[in-house]
């Protein structure tokens, strides 16, 4: 089988849902399974519902109505003559969501989040299922929660591979076109779980692994994997071929085209991954597979914005030793602050980090008892794989370099812009 993954941008409105049907008719859909994300910004909208549930329940109906309006408008655009089956199923999904909101007793934010946010994928795939049926593309709607089984680490669940593989092998027919959801699974008690933000790519890899798939194709609004983010670089180059190792390296440093967890199960079974354009589906795109590391051989630029550069030195000007570094990392882990670059000298230690959960002030008060702490806020981390002499100069124009680290393949620079 082949696995096709369509992300939120590819089904964000009625025009793009119609385009999915066109893509399938052009590239073929025999022996295929489709994994779809929530439509457009639906996950963000459902996160507002979660926030209202905890912080201002009197406003929850307003937030939920936005989600309803968006999905019913897309359904009406696709089916000007009302399609009873689709609208009935959509109403049933919203009724189940509202029942949870009215009866839940758990105060666990992560649990509540997973029970609510996954409805984005369920709604999207119900709409896609009915529209493809209307186009003569016969398909089977499949609930991923009955297939992908996980532990109870809500919002970042770990897959039970043995049970998941057994479920998928038993319930997926290779002769039918299946449409299922990315991002979601369920625990042993049947409660919904999610696989981490942007986890739909990972879902596609899970299905590919369990089915020994021929390939996975991720359909995006870009022609493939580019050597730089076009939001920050005017000139970009399409990467035609990446090895699994190179793709994992790029993902580790923060390249956003391929989800980091997606690559490991594909590599284990040597299943090739294609990143292609749903706008121009006949273009070759990028292939990630075993083999040549990078074609063409060119510098790859990765940018992480909104970073924090922290520099620490001992209060008594003594050396920064292993036990000091161990304690620093223990605290960074405790406060859930992600480290992207480290650099140390005899009497100082610097880290470039992401303070995603705004814990730095609490961490700083603890560190200040042991170290002199200085920091730069709102800095950018530029990573260049396969850098050339002029690569750094291209990045540094009109910017202030705060930290630089170089090895054989990669240069990293923390910059104030």
C-alpha cells in the first residue's frame, strides 16, 4: 500500500478539498490509505475551546460556535444541495464533544486537551470522506483511535507498537481506499490521546510501518524540502534527495518540513518518504530514503526565532566543572526549557534555549543563588548544514553575532537581529 498524508493547508477550505480529489485522480489512489489533519487553523480554534473550558466557561459556546461555523460552511460550499448523511455525522460529532464538555470531571489539562482537540481531525476526515464519495472515489472512513493504541501520556503519547500493528493489520484492507486521521490514538480505556503537535506525519509513518507500505507521500504547499525557509531567505533550492540520516539531522536542528518522529519507523523498514506539492502534484518533489546523503550538495539553512541566550559563571570566579554543568542541565530539564546549543570555557557556560512555557524567570531565580546569570532575549539561532565560506557571511549581514560554534559539517550562530 501507499500512504498519502494531507495536512491542514491542503484541506483548509472547499477549494482545497476539491483539489485533493483532483490530486488523487491525477496520481492514482489504488491500494492507498489517506491520513488527514484538521482543516486549516482548526487545532488552534479548538485550543481556544480548551482554554475557555478552564478559564472562562461562560464563553465556551462562542469559541465552539466558531469551529462549527467553519466546518459547516465548508460542507455547504461542497454540497450546495444539503447532503443529509454528512450533516448528520457532523452534528453527532459536535454532540459528543459537547457531552464531554458538560460531563467531564477530570481537572487534568492534558487529558481534557486530548479529548477536545482531536475532533478537528474527525470532522475533517468525515467531510473529506463524503466529498470523495460524491466524486466517485469510493473510500472507507476509519477511526484511527480504534487502531493506534498508546499509553496515557496525554498530548505526547507513546505508541504501543505491538497492539497498534495487530489492529492495523486486522482492520485495514489493502483493496480499499481508507481515510483516517492523523495526530490521534487512544489509550487502554478508550480515551483519546494525541501524538504531539504536528503529529499527523508521525501517524502516516505508523501506518506505513504496520502495513509494510511501499511509500509515504506528504502533500504540502511547497514543491518539496527546500534548503532554507522562504520566509527568511529569498533564494532557495529544492533538495531532490535526502538520506534518512540527513533528514533526521535537519529535523533535529529544527527544519519544520518533516516531523522528527516520522523518520525513525520509516528508516527501520527502509520505506521511502516523498514530500510533494498538492499544487503541482506531478512534480517529483523530494525523496527521503536510504542512499545518497544530499542531492544537490548545498548549504542548508535552519532558523529558530525567539530564543534565549543564557551565560553563567561561578560567583567566586572558580572553574565551571562537570558537577556544575550537571546541575545546570538538571534545572533546565526540571523547568522544561529546551537546549539547542551549549558552549563552555573554563569559567563560563552558555546555552541557547527555547523557553516555550515561560519558565525562565523562575529558573533564573534558582540559578542566581549559585551563578552569575546574564542573558539576551529574543535572539535567533541559525544552523547551517554543509556550510561554505560565504554561508555565514550571508546570514550575518547587518546582524550582531553573540555566539558561534563550528564542527566539520555544521555551523551554529546565535544572532541579535
